[in-house]
């Protein structure tokens, strides 16, 4: 496996674009489009929040056949809690994109991110979709990555090559991040030849090891998702090395989300070993990366054992306290916390960030 340039357009047969259509008051890019040259095998994982954005409902519907050819996404407005009008708007986004691309509407996945409970300005979306189709290119991944950002400070993008197969990805996420799948947007493309069931299994397993083990603020979003499109253009079937590369892409994007947490100054990497089960290891990881006391201690460079003990002890995970060990390495940009529970062989790893005044300032009044 080696890193390559190009993000979601690095795999064969993919194009992307990102433009500003006027949804953001800042005038920054806010509409993105990813397109496969041919229908692709597709899978998705969605937020488990009881309140779901209208695009989530539409994309879940469109993924029932396990196929897709495009992803249309806007930032600046989540189109959530906007009633029947909002649901119609989400379906219309797919219909508009399909029309300009020559696809069927159910071949288009839809996502929206931003302010909740405000109607989506469809006049701007309609004009934007007509415009963005003409901007598609095989070098458009970076533009698409920037156009899905909200409070992100930078785009998140990666591509890797394993044998003849390429995997690319972009993501957004900075706040309202809680490990419960899924609380961000991540779009992954590959030119591998793969069947629907296997792709769905690979995605879910990778998500469980990456996006489900990242947290910024313990706040689960209403709108977010991870999609993967596999268009088979490499003519190559994946092996074990593909799965490792796919998991690497997901882990990289998850870490970038944590690293870019709202107001964050450093990344937290938490490794748990010696657990009775993977489920117990995950519980401890989530408790540590989501613990506000500990996150504040990371910001203050205060290696306080009490913060770790409190976080671990608050879980239902089995711990041998006589054999319990921890190590906390403070760095300028990353703190690494290792915990050993002393009862088994299971492992888990997750990522968070410190808690700073910046987080409060950003969320005192959300703007796009």
C-alpha cells in the first residue's frame, strides 16, 4: 500500500467538483458533487440519532438496491427538522443532480450539513447544481473536500493504492462529533470489483474501528453518514491487503476529524489493551476520549491520574485494578494515553482532542 494524490478522484472513473452556491453567508464553497463514470456498488452507514436529517432518509432509501453513481452534498444548512418541505427538497436535490448527469434519481445519494431547523434555500441549490455539473474533473477532489466543510479549519483528503486498486476519501467534521456512527460526512471511492454484501461488511467493520471510535464533544449529529462507491474500473478484485488499506483510509480520516476538533490544539490518541472483550475495550476508549475533565487536563498539560481512573471506572468494563496500568505521554500536538485493564487480550484504539475556550466560543453562536 502506498499513498497517492487525488483523494476521491484518484480511483479510475471518478470525477468531483465543489463550488459556492450562496448557502453560506461567508461566500465560501458549499456545494459538492462526486460522480462515477459507471453505476457503482454502494454502501452507507448513518447516524443513530432518533432525529435524522431529510437527506439521511433519502439516501437510506436510495441505497436499498446497493447501487449509486453520484453524491450531491451541501454545507451551510442541514435540512433537518424542516418537515415535509425539507424531505421534498432532499428528494429534489437527487432529481436535479440526476437530470443534469443523465442518471436515475435513485442513483444519487444526498447529504446536507450545517444549521438545523432552517429551510433549505432551494433556489440557490437549483442554480448551483446546474453549474457544478460543468465543473466536474478528475482533479476535483480538493474542491469537493472544501465544499463540505462547516466549522472545519482545513479539508480532509487521502488516497492510497494497493496493487491495481485505488481507494480515495474525503471527510468533514469538527464539532457535534460523538462515536455512535456516524457523526460526520465521509465519502470513499474505489475502483475495486466487489459485490454488495462484501462491500457493506468491509465498510461496517472499518467504521467500527475508526469513525465509531472518534469523539470531539459527545454530541451526536442528526445528519451524517459514511458512503463508499466501488465502480470496478480497475478490473481487480480485492484481497486482504485491500481491507487493510480501506481501514487505513477510514482511520486516517477519523483522526483528521479529531485533530481538527472545534477549538482543539492537540490530538488525543487512546489505546486500551488487556480487555476482556473488544466491546469492553471500546467502552473504555469512548469513556476516555469523551471525558470533559480529561480533555481539559490534556489542554492544560496536567497529567492527572484521577482523570483516567474516573473515566475508566465509570464504565461497566471489567478491570483488574491490581494489574491496572496507564501511561500518558504529553506532546506538543498529540497526547498518547495507554491503558491496560489486566483481564484479557482484547485491544481498541480511538481518537479525541483537548477541550479549550475556543470550543465554547465557536458554539456560543454557530455561524456558517
